C-alpha cells in the first residue's frame, strides 16, 4: 500500500485467540469466579448509568480512589484502556525515530510491538540462564546503549522472575532516561515499587485490573508517577478513553480489594503446588512470582492439553519451544496435572 508508513510493512498485527470454553490458562487471567457482590453492584448500576452522556474524560473518581490507595496526590495517577494503552502513550511521548528502548529478554511482546510502531528500536538484555534477572548485565546495557526509555517487567512476563525494590532503585538511579516498571502481575509478588515514585521523577509504575483483579474484559490499567510525567501522558491521551462501564467496575474493585484477596492467595499457593507437580513429571519449571509458569520441555504440551480443552500458551525463545501456563483454580490445576500424568504414562510406555 503506497500510503502506509514504510516501517509497518514488516509488522504483524497482534493476534490472540478468543476462547470462552474449556480451561483457559493461556493469558494469565484470574480464572476464579468474580465476586457476586461485583455482579450485584453492576446490575444495580445499569439502572442508573449515564450512557447517553460522555464519560468523565479524566476518570477522576477512579484516579482519586487509586491515589488514596497508594497515598499519592490524585494528579499522580492516569488511567488507560489497559496498561497496553499507557505503554503506547509513553513511547509516543518519548521516542524520536531510531531512539533506543531497553527491556529484558524474553519479556512482554507489546514492548517490542509498541516500540516499533513508535519508530524506536528495542534492545533486549537477556535474562540469566535460569531466567532470573541479570542486574549487572541490565546496568551494563543501560551504560552501553544509553536508551531513552527502559522497561522493567516485575514480575516478568513470560518467565515470572522478579527484582527487589533495591535492585530496581539501582536501575532507576543509574539513568536519567524514563524507567517504566510494569507491575501487571505485582499483586502475585505482593510488593510494589510505587513508594519509589515519590523519590524519582524519571519513574512510572504501571499496573492493571486485568490480572489479579479479574477485569481483563473491561480494559483498565493505570500509571503512578510524579505530576509532570502524568501531565505528559495526558497531553497524548485522547478524550474519554475509559468508557463509563470500565470506570465504574474498576472503581468498585479498587474500593473492595479485599474481595479478591482469597483468589490471589489461592493462586500464590497453587503456584507452588503446580511447580512441584510439574517438576515431578520431569518438566523443567522456572521459579515464578507471578500467576503463571515458564516451562521447558520437548513434549508438545499445548497439543496434549488442547485435546482435553485445556489451553496454554506455546512460546519460543532462542529457537527453543517453551510454554507459559497460567495458574488456574485448584480444580483446574488438578485437571491439568492429571492430563499430564496420563500423558507421561503413555510416553513412558511408548519409550
Ligand atoms: C507484563 C504485561 N504488561 C501489561 C499487560 C497489558 O495488560 P492490560 O492492557 O490488560 O492492562 C500485560 C498483559 O498481558 C502484561 O503481561
């Protein structure tokens, strides 16, 4: 197409299957039932919803609730249509053609996609051989490449490794570039870098309602940073980005977080059970602080499980196959383990 920007020619559109049946362990969602009180609240809210009016363009009630939650001023918070949207706005606001962006490798695919769309080049600093963060290599990457923007994914998707706040502080203080700490899975780690935002003006922490808080379908993410950084994003953010439904449902969740504590705790304890069970089956499973596991095996795990309507994500890294398996409910995890046990017996018989 003669009118298309040349750099888009080599770019593939993002694809994801829309699966609504079976056991969905491919996208790191919280598969526990959503709290009944949330359903009840939204059912009542529908009767009075102001759908004929534009929504609050600044999602003020939601930003204020988030600000109270993190004890920061409300002009230190911005909401996006998922944290994906905020990733794109940050890159749009910062990058000039050819600018460098540094990220761990492997990490979240949208860092590469959005960097590319916004004219930048993504430089990956490989994780260590056990897929933990290699902090000295990351610091050396920053020194050598002098990137304009740095992503830290904590815990990292797809590997589940995590940094401490001290390690992240070392990274933030090593540069004047913008540092984005993406805490999409932070609730499963149980720590946040948001207190660091008070000390560093080049830092933004991104979080989302899509994972621990079961709202992937509502598309709400947010960023916490000092006011000038938030103002920068607001210059780019289009009016009315969050619809009224999204604002309302996220406001309920942030003001009723305790309703999600049991499912988050169950996922964290199931994570350890699943790691142990998969290791016993001879699979290589890496440590994870998130709600998914990074698994290495020559078996076609995705094919084996899809036959039983259990869906996981097949991924590749350095020419090798890997699988990312979200932690489901105890019942879902048991079904997954049982299918794999059966298959392990079949493999043993065939060997
Ligand atoms: C590390 C990470 N960051 C951000 C996102 C985007 O989440 P959302 O746009 O649903 O808020 C995801 C989603 O998979 C993710 O894994």
